[in-house]
C-alpha cells in the first residue's frame, strides 16, 4: 500500500491518525496540493491510498475504514452512521469555521458556526454509557471525529463554550502519541495557520451558515441549517421585489395536445427510459427513470418552457416470451396485461406523462425498419457469422439477459450475456465462463448463425465529434460522461443488431427474414415511435435538432445504449435526427441492506406501495430525498418514517399549518396588514436566496439537492414564528397586535411560495396548500421567473379557505408491521443471493482437487499473492460500502483462492473445526 498526503490538508490528518492507531505498515508519500495522484480523476484529490491490486481509494473516511478493516476491526452500523454524520453535517460546518479562523481571522465566530454539531455530539456523549462513540473501545468513528475536530479543539484561542463530555472524549484520544505524531506531520506545529496554504486553494463556502442544535430525536445525518449572513443591500432588494406583487400577465392554461415545438420558446423533449413490460417496476426503477423525469417536466412547465414528456413500455424480447409461457398467455396478452399494470402504478405515483405508449405498434415497425434501411443504404451495416449460446433443454437461442456466467474481464460471477454490471464492460455471451441458462440453469451449447452488425468503428469519428460538443454544452451527469468515456477508451467494436427470436420487430432484409431486431437497437427507437403514436407531426420533435433539446432520464446501467448505440444508429441514418443534449443518469437505489431484484423478488414494488396506507406524495418525497444523484443510496423503512415525521410533519407541515391557523383564528380568515421591519426584510432575503438556489439546482437537474432548499425555507419560517410569538402578541396592545399581523401575513405568503416549490415533488400536497389558502393560479408562474421572484402573493384582505393538517405521523408500530410484511420476500432472496455466487467457483475448486497432487511451490507463491490481492479487494469493497451481492461474490472468490492455495501447499482444502474466530 502507498498513501499520498499533503501538508496542511486537514483530511490527511484523519488517514495518518488511522495509520498510526492501527499500526499498519504503509509507505507514505508527501505531495503538493495540486498533484493529481489518481489518474482517472480530473482534479487533484488528496488523501489517496494506492492498494496492492492497483485500485485507489480517494475519500478520507473510506480510507480510514479500510485501514481498520485490514487491521481486523470491522465497522459497526452505528460506526457507519457517525462517519456519515461527520461527512454530511460536521464537515460543512468545519469548512466554514476553518475558513473564518484561518483566512478571515474571525476566530471569535467559530463557536457560533460549530455550536450545532458540537451540541449534538455533546448530547450523544453525555447520554451514552460508554467512553467512546460506539462502545468500550475506540473505533474508526472516534479516530475520524478526533482528527476532524483536532485543529479547532486543540486551539486554546478559540472559545468554543462548555462541552464537558466532548472535551473528556476528545482528550482520551487526541492527546495520545499517535495523534500528536499525525498532527505534527500535517500541521507542522503551526496549529490552524499550518492549513493556510491548503485553505487558500479551496472554494469559499457558499454561505456563512451555522447549525442549530438538533432536536433529541434527530440522527447523525439530520442537523438543521441555521442562518445565512445577509447584507443590508440584500434586505432592501428583497423588500422591493416583495412589494411588486403578482404579475398581471396571462395565467398558465391547461396543456393543449398535441404539444409541438414553438418558435422563440425553449422546446424540451423529455424521455424516461422505457420500463421493460414483463414485470412490475420497483422503487429503484421509479426514482431512476419516471419520477425524476416527471419532477423535471413539471418544473419546466412552471418555468414556462414548452415541454413534451413521453414514455412507454418496452415490450419485445425473450423475457416477454418466457413470461407468457410461465403464465400460459400469448406474448401480446402479457404485454397488454403488464402495460396496464405499469400505467396504473405510474398514475398512482402521479407521473404526469404527456403520452405513455408502448413498442408493440405498427409505428415502431415502420420507423425501426426505415432507420435500418437508411443505415444499410449508408454503408454502416456489416454481416458476420457469430457463435451463439443455445439451450438445448429450452430449445432456443438464448437472449443476452437469459445467460449468466463469470465475467471474462473481472470474474464477477453474475455477469449477463451482454454486459457486466460490475466492471461495465461489454461482453459477447460466448465469452462468459461457466455460462448458465437463467431459465433452467442448464449449460448452453455454442451454435453458429449469420447476423447483421452496426459498424460502430466506422461511426466512431462522427460519434466522438458529436459527444465532444454535447457533453460540453449539455447537462450530462458525471457518471454518464465517465461510463461513455470508458466505452470509447478501447475503441468501439461492431455491435450485433439482430437476434434469432420470434417476438420482436421483424428484420425487413430478405436474407434475415427469420430474425428480429436486437432489443437494444429496437427499444430506443421506441421513443420515436411512441411520439409518432402521440402525433403524426412527430418529426417536428425528432428531426429538429436546432430547435429541440432532448433530455434522457435513466439509471446508470442504461447509459451506453443512450450515449453510444442509439446515437450511432441515428447518426448512421443521416436523416437530421434529434440527438440527446442532456443525459441524466442516477446511481442505484438499494433496498435496506441489499439491492432490488426482479428475479429474486427483493424490495418494494410499485403495486405494493399503494397498499401500505402511505400517500403517494410521501413516497415521492422520500424517494426524491434519497435520490441517488452522486452515489448509490438506500431505501429504509426506518429512515422513511423519520423523514416523514421530522421533515414533513414537524418542519414543513407544522409551519404551513400554523401560518394558516393564525390567519383563521386571530384575523377572521383574512390576511392582515403587513408593516415590514428589518427582521422581516432579512427573512425575505433569506427565503429569496433559498429560492434562487432551488432554481439554479433544478435547472441543472439536481433534484435531490434542490429539495433541501424547500425544507430550509420552512425551517426559517418556523424559527421566525417561534421568535416572534404571534399567539402572545395578539393579546397585547396595538403595536404588538400589528406585529402579530405582519408575522402572520409574511408566514402565509412563505407558505404560498412553498406550495409552488413543492409542486414538482408533491403535486397533491401543493394543490391542497393552494386550495387551503385560496392562492391565485398566477403565483406559480410569477415565483419561478428568471432567477426567482419572491413576491407578496396573498395581500392584506385576502381571504383564506379552511386550513387543516397536511401530514400524518408514521407510527413505529405501523413501520414495524410493514418491515415484517416485506421481510418474508427478503429472507429467501438473500439466501439465494448469497448461496449462488459461492456455487460458481465450486467446480474450479473441485478441479483443483483432481489435478493438483502434492506441493507446488511456484503455484503456491502465485496463489499467495492472489489471496493477498483478493483480500485487499474485499476489504476495499467493504470500506466503500459496496453492494452486498458484489461483496459476497468477491468473498466467494477469496475462499476459492484459499482452497487452491491449501492444495498447492499440500494441505487439506477443508477447513479445520473452528475453536474460535481467527484474526
């Protein structure tokens, strides 16, 4: 191992402290702040750990967790929660604190910035019965938090208030030789000033925020944001904007179909990855594709953009044939059945498509065959005889999704016949090691067949030229760019577009009349044919690249087919097709501690969500709150209840309901006169800033991050009401009654703004709020003009309607019942998931028993190195909190290597009876 660090970088203090505490042997190299150590990252990132197998870890907390794993100390769930809190809550506050202390010389303000996180830490330590965060012994969480806080807690010039428990806990570790040694290496004995060079290279914090003390029922990831510093100029500007009121312009009308591109307007064509028809969509499918696209489409309409949002079911392929066989129906009957199921689920989730179609249509055949002939005419197709896998037991050639085996590139044991989900590499099914038919689990045989290929190498120059432009000018997510680059890195290869199947779009070429189009040539054309079924003027959208912007929404596994294969098909057609401008891909949403799986029945599926008694808006809110934008995230019943009860009920719902009830109770249902003071103007400026951040993020399709600014506004509102106490002032003299009126009037107007900002996320709740306040329809368009316009929508004298609570508490017993109800499906699936990968290497182990006789020193040497590297890989995956199935597969390979090593050393491969756990 080799650890790269830089002096003055506080994150390097964490990893050096972890290295000292664990006592591991590791080469440490000091580099400057600007050095790019990790070759595939576009910017310098330190610290970084180079593993023996050539992989890099480049986030401080995973590096620390890895070092502890290597030393034999596993991370508990509580430990991981503290690490998450440190990264998401403590670090932002520390960054602001260090910026003030080191660069601005405002050490006196550090206490205010860190008040919330230190208070939360104090609260937890004082309530706990153990000397450390997670138990009787120091864990990686203690080391990371000690190191993170070391620069501020060890500086006596910073008056951070009384935090007795924090100080006692900090002194247990941070004064030890290990920490002193690590601190000396990073800070060079200069204290806070030792970080000045590093801090000068960091971007300034977006806002000077402090954090309020979290409530006692919050968890490590949920400290509330406090105030932003607001200038006098901002306050006056906000008050001026507020006074302008609503625009007298035309109110948005109902959509008129068909929606077509318009001159002088921003025309956006939004597609959601077509869900496969043979099964019910799970929560991961819903957030990754249709829900994300729906939120953006609703938002775009509110911004005044001309939007067309289309989707539909992908219905051709072997999976449909097999499902039909299972259920005793024809493929078309299966498609009809599941298309209706999909449609009903999306309606329940309030997905507002302009048109939801399907691919088993005459338009699909017509357009797909037309594109095929254009590509053929332009010389971008080649013929070749290929070897295919055929299952003699099922009496059919196997489609890619029905073959599973060991990846020839990374040895992942559950690679599909077209692509490995682990390394992302393209695979020809015949390249798989130990292939199996996924229907009957028999080993298929190889047969030859003549097929047509899209000549991707010939199209590659055009593709790269187009990608260079669109990825630089459009909003492509980082993972979409990275996955696309990885496909192009080794050069493209011809891609087969035909299959020996029955259920699909027929290939019109006379030499291939018994074949159909391969689903990944055919399915994306579904976007075009579905639009054609919506309007016969479809070419105004799909052959109009100068006037139309195309947004594709999907999960990351679909990226290559939308960024390489489908664009190459359209480029090859040379018919002025609209190509994707903005490719928005999510990471994966996992289910609790595993992943969703249609085949294994793991997770909550769309039709199940309806039966939980939880409203669809709450499901939408939570899925969007945990939307996997930059990394994988997980659905958790406990967390869903927490977010509902804390964010929706106690924060958002509490503020809106109180504001409305004050108008009803104290002012006879009419909004009172408002006379703004400086405090009110400050609040208007803070709310206006949050609105601007919301718009900037939504414009860039940062849907999860934008949601946090809605919740920030309601937090500001709750604090405003709490400080001003209108329920008390209403009982006082004229001045106090006037003050109560101003606070109430400002509050209901903020509630009206929140109803607008919530509309893309929770459309039913948004409408309910506007109904309760009798809000004018024009408020929707006015608020989201330009960079954001917070105006007085409900002026003095406006009469509100009947106000009632918006949300209900999710009780613990209800959530426990739901957990148990869905746990039965999980148990069997998890056993299957963990047992299956372990079975893959068994044949290799058996072969070793048959072929290796006696000791083989050379082979033992090679296997020793392989065991070491595989062990490093497993520990790295655990440190990165990779998917459970992936870790299980790698552990299985490690055990197999250990068996082979035992044989090579002349030992029995069978484990001896265990007397205790070995370290």
